[in-house]
């Protein structure tokens, strides 16, 4: 997974493997920076009542795809790592994006600075 900021948009570029596991048709996902409400690195809440449709799940290995929760529609792509990056969104079909990335704290700081302006 490759993250970047291009033309006032936060961009997530998925590998083919990530696309297949998350059942994501588009390789590229662009979110306007103005639609990012909050960014956190704490471990996100998850429970058994979430409905996965579509996606992949192997306990303690991977959670990937679209999940419907009591918080709203969420996109997850997390693995065994604990480097969470949770992005809360406004005016988007997804309420949250939860991913694991190596440089999660750096991305959290960068995005927090941008949305604070």
C-alpha cells in the first residue's frame, strides 16, 4: 500500500494482493483532504457484530474490506502489525478508513497538521 498527498487529496494506492483481499475494484482511492475529520494511531474498536461485505478475515492475520458497524460503513485493511492509522471522514460513503502502515505516526502528524489549517 502506498500513501501520498496529491492536489489536496489523500491518496491510497493498493497492490494487486491488497485489492484481491479487500475485494476492492479500484487500485487508487482519493479522498479530499477537506473530508478528513480526524486521524488517530490508537488501536481501533472492533467486535463480532460487524458485517463484512465484501472482504477477507482470518483472525489475528488479516481484516480487509468493507465492514458495516454501529459506527457506519468502514474500510479495513489491517494485518498482524499494530501500526494503525484510522482516518475519520466527513461527507463520504465510508465513515472511517482503518489501515496498518509502517509510518503511521508520521502520517497521523502530517494529516493532522493539514486538516488543522
